[in-house]
C-alpha cells in the first residue's frame, strides 16, 4: 500500500508540468517513485519531445498532454486517472484482505487447503496427513469459512487470483 505522512494513504492524481522550479516534473516523478508512490501522474508540457514522453510513460506516467490543450481534455484525463487510481486502491484493499484471510489459517489448515484445492478427496488427504477423515472435514470447513468460499472449485479459483 502507498503511504504518505503519518500512515495516511496518498490518494489522487499528480498533475505535473515538465518545466517546474526548483525541480522539473520529471525529477519530481522520479522522487515520488522513490518514495513508493504509484499514483497516476499526468504531465503537461509545451516543450515535450518524443524521447521525454516515452521515458515518462515507461516510468508509469498516466498521460502526457501537450500545451495548448482544452480544459475539457484536461478534466477528462484527470477523471480517467482518478478512476484508475480508485480501481488500484480497491485492488490493493482486496489483496490485503486476502492476505489477512490466508494468514488466519493454521499450518494444518493450510496443508488441508492445498490438497482440497488440488482436488483431492478427504480420505486421500487424511491418509497423506495421517489424520482422521473427520479431522480433515473439520479443517476443510474452517478453511472454507475463513476464506469465505463454498466449494473446492471456488477455493481453487480464490487461490489462483490471490
């Protein structure tokens, strides 16, 4: 997750001009990346050249608008960048939630989970782990409950997307 200041997520879009003082927009973008900030960056420039644009885009800039541009163009691109940023925040939150759910599993539950996701039957899992079938059933139910899935197929899909 991205953090700024005192553990507050940094939200929004950076709108940077290539020619700013005391640091250029490109230098500021580098500094933001160095801080771990991955917010969309929209560059504005009346003096951009193709290599500059390519470099900025390779480093993750959202877009590069050449001056003059219409107000509508700028507002539209900012709105699109905000939508991308919101989706990124939602994806990060989902990933954190998934990791927390996985971390809540015991070692035995993880062992059972891996075998269930591989499509193994409870009896086979019990034999492999040298435990009773009923114990496998209990662990399986706990895994499903903690991860919020209802079937082995859903578990396999959940793990594939994690």
